[in-house]
C-alpha cells in the first residue's frame, strides 16, 4: 500500500485529535477483549453456538481487541519520534 498523507493533510485541514475519541477507541478495544473472554468461558448451553465456533469467535474477538488496542496506543498515546528528534 502506498504511503499516502493523512486525510486531513490532503484536504488542507488542521489535525484535530479530540481527546474523547482516543479514549473511546481504547475502551472499545478493551470491550472486544472482555467479550472474547466472556465467550470463551460462557457455559455451552447459554448461546446457540457450538463449542468450536464459539471458541473461534472468542479468539477472533480477543485477537482483534489486542490489535486494536496496540494500534490505538501507538497512534494516540506514544510520543512521535520525529518530534523528539527535532527538539
């Protein structure tokens, strides 16, 4: 995938990162992990899924939640190395 500039740069708009959105995305990533753990440990008769599909779905939720958490943290909460080098 080619390295395109972010949308706000292409449209000439300033970069606005609202604080609430970054915390919401962290919350959603944690929610996906919790949902996956719940699906893994819920008794078999509770949902109309078989054992294997339920565990696969749980693993997908946990994996997706972890990936989303890491990407959100890197995007919104880690310091940009380019900014540190410029100082």
